[in-house]
C-alpha cells in the first residue's frame, strides 16, 4: 500500500475528530459513511477519498484509539530496564493512561468500549499485539529464572488473568479508581514474579493436594 | 420478624420461578408488581401478601440468585481443610457453579447480571459477604505466616483483584471458558500464597525500585 499523501492524512485526522464528536453526541450508535459525510460537511463521494469503506473507517478509529497504548508497549519492551520494572511499566503506564482518559471524558470512553464490543474483530489484533509484547517480557524474565516450569503461553495467559482489573477498561468503570491503584498493581507484579512458577505446588508447610470436593 | 408461614414460603418460591420466566421472555426490562401479578395469574393485592413491595421482591430475587454461592462460602470456611485448599475451593467451587449456570442458560444469566447492575444496592451486601468470608481465610493463612507485612484488608483487596476473572460472571462472557480454567485458578491461588507478601520487593537478583518513567 502506498504511503498516503499528507493532505489525505490530515483529512483523515480531522474526520476522526468528527467521529469523536458524533460519538459524544450519539453514544455507541452505529455511524454510517453518510452520517459522517454530513457531519463533516462533505459529500459521501468525497469522504470515500479518505476512507474507502466503513471497515477502513473502523480500523482507523481503532488505530487512533490504541495508538498511545501501542507506543507505550513498544517503548517499554525496548527499554533498558530490569525485567520486573519493565512488566510494571508495561501494565502501569497503560493503566494510568486509561484512568486519565476515563476521568477526562467517561462517557466517550464508555461509548468507544461499546463500539469496540460491537466490532471485536477490529479490536482483536490489538489484544494479540498486547500478548506479543507481554511474551517478550516473559521470555526475558524466563532467561533470568522466573516462571520456572511454565511455557511462555501459559505464563502470558495467567498474568493477563491476574492483571485483568488493570488492563480491562471496563474494570475502571465497575470497580472504580478508589480501589484500583498503581501501588496495588506493583504489588501484583511482584507477586507474579515471586510466586508464579510450577514449583508453587511443592512449597512445604501447607497441604498441596488441590481438588474440588462436591 | 416472624418466621413466614410455609404456604407463604411456597408461594414466594413459585413467584420467583415466575420471575425467572418473565426474565427469560423479556430480558432485563423492569418487572413491576402488576406485571408479576398478571404473569402469576393473581391479583396485585394478593401478590402483596408474598412481597410487601417491589424492594422486597428484588431482595428475594437476589437472595435466591446468591443462595448457592453463600452456601459454598459457609461450607468452605467452616471445613477442616488446609488453608490453601480452602482458598482454592472458595473461588473454584463458585467459579464452577457460574460456568454451569452460564452454560445451562446464558441469556438468563446475562439478564440477571444486567438486573444486578441496575439494582447494585441489593447486590452490594453479597459482595461484602464474600469479602467477609475471604477475610476469614486470609486471617487463618496469616496465622500460618502467609501474606507477611500486609493487613487483612489489603490482602483481601489484592486477592479479589487477582481473582477477578474467576469471580466476576461477566468475565465468563467476555473472556470465555476456553481461557478460564479451574487449573489456572489453582495456579493463581498458589501464586498468591507464595508471592503475596510485603517482602516481594526485597527479593534479591532483580532491581526492586519501581516507578513510572514518563
């Protein structure tokens, strides 16, 4: 794909701001190309110069929504930091960004989350990208002896589950920032580094046989 | 409050089944006393013999929804089990119950979750009750040297956050039972027992200074 011309890029950026305004006004209701053209004061055929169809528009909306998070993940994984601090920043910086976005415009974030649920096929790539970057940090930690006896995939999945409150923007809404604190996030990262390995079952002094009795 | 008569109790139980049917048909839409009386084929004044008002009805719906979970929490905390197995069963048995409920009637569970969100004041008591029982297990573990340097409240809050995927029924819907497994839950419980304490920061061999660089 050829690199878009600068005026096309500027036009797209402006149109994505018009999308923001439409979402502010109308919530998560579907936005058609006709709606967007009208709101931007241009003809539908002109709009198609910027986004060839509605899918391209949705992808651009998602790209813009995730841009800062992707940048954080790139920066953190490339940084020269101890691996435990890397993981803390990997989750902590994105969490703080979400809190900032939520506090600035809670309804706008909620509406975009709803749009994301309606079009999860567009969001999935970003979820996978997050797993990819987390796997890089996990692999680095494994070289230092952490997460012994577990595979990278198992470790990524378990960490994602334990960190769910700090990665799922819905959690900010239903748990609230009074309970979700970056200090707690740091404590959970530490718990993960110290406690997550296949030997946990072998720690003495407690009964390790785990089963469900019905 | 006097113990309700048996025919009143039987009538309530029947009416709560009628509520299930109304929720199956209409989803989370508000159910008025008039609606329920009509669906049950009784006069509104007769309905008030069983539930003195709509709040009493909502409380009865919540009580029935949480009854089995409360029973599990009572049983597990009273059981003569090693504390780590107690915590595993505390979360694992309720998780398996939710999965069973979800797989039996996903739409009914979703609708009740929505109703619970609309009337969170009724749900809050059950959330607090869960914290109370978890605090009993945490206190028992602390007597055995776990969670060193943390308060009971801090520990309960951190464990709730790390176990969120397995306690929040919404997670079954948006993460799915392909990823949420009782074996992973057991691994997270072990991670919590081994890794959650105030000394995690002091573990050698990794940089422990944690801050966000912006």
